[in-house]
C-alpha cells in the first residue's frame, strides 16, 4: 500500500513496544523516533530500521508525520500530546493522560480545537479476561452493576532509582498517582464515571536509597462513588515488599459477580444467575465460546506476542482503525480524563483527612478554573511542578 500513515514516537525505551505494534500494521510506517538521549534514539532506530532520529520533540512534530506516540515520563504526556495535536497530528499517549488539572484542560481544548484523534493508551482494558467481562456487562448478564475493584500492586522501589521521574511523579506525591490500569477496565464495565473520591493511605514503612521517606503512602486506597451511585475501590501500591499483582479486579451486580485470578493456580471465576441458580463459581473461560468479542477470537500472532496480555497491540490496532474509518477514538479524550482525573483529585482528598471530593467532568467545563468545584480551585492538583 502506498500512502501509509507515518508514525513518530517520542520516548524510545517504552516506545519499542509501540514500534513493534505499528510495524505489525501493514498500513503504517514508523519513520521517526525521538529521545532526549540521542544515543537511545539511535539504538532503537537501528534495531527497528527507523530512518529519522530526533532529540528535539518540537522538530519531530513539525515533520510530515500523521501519528505521534507519546511514551515519555508522566509529566510530559499532556504537554507533548497538546503540542502534537496543535500541529495537526493524531496522538496516542501513555497513561495517565495528565499529571494536573491544568494539563487536562489544555489537552481537552487542543482536542476540541482540532480535527485529529486522541487516545490514552490504557492497555489493561484490552487484556483477554477484561474484554470478555466488558462484553458480559454490556449484555446485561451482571444485572445492575454496583461494586467493582481494581488493584495495581507492583513494587517499583529499585526502578524508581533508575527511572528517576517515577520517584517524583509516582512515589513523590501522596494519593492514587497511577490509577488508570485499575480504574480503566472497571469504568468500562460500569459504563459510568466517578463523581466523588475519598483517598486513604496505610502510612509509611519504606525509605528510598538515600534514606528519604516516600511521600506516597505504601498502599493507597481510592474509594470512588459513580454518578449512578455505584462503588469502586482502587488499590495502588508501588512500595510494599511483596510479589506483584498488577491486574486484580472484581465486579458485583444484582445478577452476577466476577473475581480475577489471584495467582498460584487460581483462575478468573464468575457466577451468573442466568446460567446457574446455585451460587457457585464457574471458570470465566466457560463463557469464551459464546461471548468473546471478535478481537480475542482469532488474535493475530502480533497480539499474542505483544506485552501486557496483548493490550500493547490491540490499543494501537483500534486507534489506527478509528483514524482510517473516522470513528470515535477507542478511549477518547473525555474517557481518558474519566480514568485520569479521579487520581489527581485523590491527592486533594488524602491531604485533607480523606474527605470526599467532587471529580470534575471536563465535558462540562467551559471556563477554567472557574467551573471547577471550589475545593479544587487553587488546590495542589491544579498545577504540579
Ligand atoms: N502502559 C504500560 O503498561 C506501561 C509500561 C511501562 C511504561 N509505561 C509508560 O511509559 C512511559 C515511559 O516509561 P519508561 O519506563 O520507558 O521510562 P524511561 O525513563 O525508561 O524512558 C523515558 C525516555 O523518555 C526520554 N525523554 C524524557 N524527556 C524527553 C523529552 N522532553 N523529549 C524526548 N524524550 C524525552 C528519556 O530520555 C527516556 O529515554 C511512562 O509514561 C510509563 O508510565 C507504561
């Protein structure tokens, strides 16, 4: 195919996963890679036969690229996405979409002012069990859904010392600083957004390599109420010494419930009243034959080999499809903010004795910051440096 869409990627280390996924799509060409560290850009470019190498993001987005992938540290996601949108590019950005409310506002404005697509690359929503649960929820098999859980338990203390930005942006502030992998899938199952959050911490039991206490408490629990009265509990822990469990979820409705696997041979399990009037677990896999959506029925080899349970491939594939078919972005700007903003607001809650704080819906913010809930105006979550 001629006229392939040209892709440029900023942030070479994580960018490699996006290179592989875009190279698996026949109609796209990864033609540019950018990293502040030009040696890293050169190394990845040589490995994947990418022609153009940049250390200056501003220069890369002025070239004739169609899609920009933002895979740099967290505080750069929104500013770089905003600049690329303003240059008329489609943008797929790392998670979370932004690190403060002002960034959210500018990003939403850039999407509204242009014609291009924006997606937050929330890969956990594409994991096989999560896609199946989304379909079962959509078909009403859980009945009225009223409770859900998501947990991201991933000890990253050593990694904080290597990728220093994590020490500031994930463990150097208190609150639910990395919520989207846990909240994203659950919000899609609820088909709702969070209206208020209260955030709690378990205290401080670890110090970093220089002997400094982490600002983030060890385990953070963010209690979310949804606009229809549902309850979602998010646990994020990047500090506690323990084995990982990055993708535990549960769901409860009036006609069924679900619990993800916990490890040691456990498997995802479900009970649906429609299939059993006895309240007994069944393996989730029993429902794949009848209900699994097409994307996971005959997944291409690229999906099976991609990181994060195939999510790294499917997010890119669906984003590309939305561009060529001019359909809604799979996780559009407002859904991205629905997954991101509760975490930002959780910082205001945890710093004020865990009070319940309203989560703004950027769909209805027309003047910033005047339209924000009072408690957020001039709060620490407006602008974080
Ligand atoms: N979705 C997932 O499952 C997942 C997994 C891993 C990482 N990530 C995300 O990927 C992103 C990068 O993480 P990482 O572990 O690769 O971090 P990293 O520190 O290893 O890499 C970041 C790179 O960005 C470059 N960079 C920094 N500022 C830049 C700028 N202004 N212009 C160009 N390049 C710049 C750095 O030189 C570095 O090479 C983060 O947002 C992280 O959360 C997501």
